[in-house]
C-alpha cells in the first residue's frame, strides 16, 4: 500500500487553502494550542504507520485508522479548493465532485508515503510563529533516533469552525501546498480548463 503513490509529486499533503474565519474563533485559539495540535496529531499518524510496519495493525485497520487521523490533521475539502485555483470558479458541479473524490484518495496516499518515511521516529515541536490571530507556523523536527539525519518540518496551522487544521507544510525548504497547486492547475490549463484532465491524471497515479 505504501508504494501506491503518485509520481506527480511527493508532498506530505497534496495541498491546502486559506479561508476566512471569525475573529472570535481565531482569538480563542493560541499558538500553544497549535503546537500541541501538531505534536499530538502528526505523531499519532507516524505511530500508526510504525504499528503497521511492526505487524500490529493489518492493512484494512491501518487504512481506516489513517483516514480518521488525516481528517483530524488536515482539512481535505480546503485542500481540494486550493489546488484547483481559479478553475474551481464556474466549474461543472459533477466535475468538481469527481475531482474531490479522486483527490481525497490521492492526498491520503501522499500523506501515507511521506509520513511513512518517518515511521518509528519522533516528532518534536520546537516553536511557532504567529502570522495573524488564528494563523500559525509550527516548527518541528522529526528526530531520526540514530537511524539517519533529523528532518525539519514546518506546519502552517489555521483555526476554523472545526478547530485547528494543518493547511500547508514545508519540508526541506519547499512549501508543498503551493507546489501541488502549480502542478494541478498546470494540468488543467494545458487541457484548456478541463478539470477532468486533472482527475484522470490523479486517478492514474493513485491506482
């Protein structure tokens, strides 16, 4: 299962967007809460993948567990909106629904692959930067525990109606949401604005 990943890109999350949120809700969330959120939820995903590798979880259980964890860590609907860019405006509803379903599987597979690289390792949050109320960059390091080099990973976390969610991630200096958006919109643009072209490309890379 860990091999069924897109050749299109290798981000932790395929991509995310930034939507407006109420000032009251944003004010209710703090940088400390954002740090705790990343520390808890990202490590949970890493631990689940290690349990699978250790034979403590079968594949079916891992898939169910992983989808639940991804829904808590990231806002996939926002991701979908962002990667479509300007092409989501005025798009056919059926095309949008089909893209959303395929993109969700693609995004989950990407998470699985990237976080699977850190299975057995420890994520340590080292600090955060407040960009605006409810908008944070959480800094972390994935500790290799003597099995290689530590990897810095930064997470953009925003407050929304459902609480904290990761909306982008930076690995080795690359903000992955923007990279994914450029690739997806490039495919659509080359197809004359046809969203189904991106749907087909993602489906091929997910199967």
